């Protein structure tokens, strides 16, 4: 008999981005451009709160993809991996939006 305790709703949540804090960096969000046919999602925020964010990589560069509650998708500038990772951390901590 399985004695594992039942899962609670909070057990299924992922990372949540913090709300904007002052001072914070404004990200230049742009509509997605078809630059490559393969994009890998390296990390993402929980889909229970909008906007959701995904740290993506493609063609040797990385960027953050944002999806709003009305399903509008935008992307940050494509950056070298280290810079995109720094931007990702700023978004997660409310220091960029």
C-alpha cells in the first residue's frame, strides 16, 4: 500500500517573479521575430500568475519571453547568455520588468 501523503496544490507551483520594485530596469519588450526554428526554454515561471516568463536560448544567444494574461507574447533583446541570465535574475527579483 502506498503511504505517500497526497499532493497539495502548493506542491505543484513553480517559481514566481516578484512584482516591480524601485528602482528597476525597464526591459525593451518586442514582438517575437522568427529568427530560428528551434528555441530551448531553460527556465520558466509558474503559469498561475501573469505575466509568465521563460528564459530561452537559440542560435547561441539567450532572451526572456513574456506572456501576458491576454496571451500577448513579447521578447527581451537577444543577449549573450551571461547577460540574459543576469536579466532573468533581475526579473525574478522584481528589479526589471
